């Protein structure tokens, strides 16, 4: 089962991690590999605002019903096409959804694909 992790760390910890990594790269030292399947947030509220009920429903519908296009996905979830398209762009930008361009007749159709089966939440304390 493939899992994406939502990690929540205070901004100062994120800045410290960045500074350590930047310093290591600048001096030619190797850095520890981090999971590519991770989306970081600075607060639980930020994570909640990102993963809305509607976006979660889109990902679930894509994974379980395999729509053949973004238009078909919008119909499946009974939402406006433009709103679905915007949510998919946001999910794609964060690496949670991929858009494949598949030929249909003389044109190519955007087919959404979910890259993970579950989301894990990791909160620094």
C-alpha cells in the first residue's frame, strides 16, 4: 500500500532543517534522503485548510471509480468543472494527483490519477 505523509512542524523547525540542508549542500556534504512522499505543513490548521472535504472526495473518487477525464470526475462528484479543475491543479502541484494526457479521437483528454492509497499524519511535538 502506498502512503503519503502529511508532516506538521513549527516554522522555526522547518527553517532550521532548511538551513542545515543548505549548509551541507554549500560545503559539499551529503544530506540524508527524505521521503519524497511527504507534504509539509506548519500547523494542523494549514493541513486542514489544504485537505478539504471536497479535495479528499476527489481523490477517493479518482482512486475508486477511475474517471476517464476531469469532466467525468466533475460529473461523478456533482461539482462545477472549473472548481474541480482548480482543486486538481492544487493536488497535482503538491504531488498527490497526476494528470495523464490520453488520446481520444483527435484530441487528448486529461485523466486524473491518484498516486497514493492512504494519507498518514505525523505531528512534531
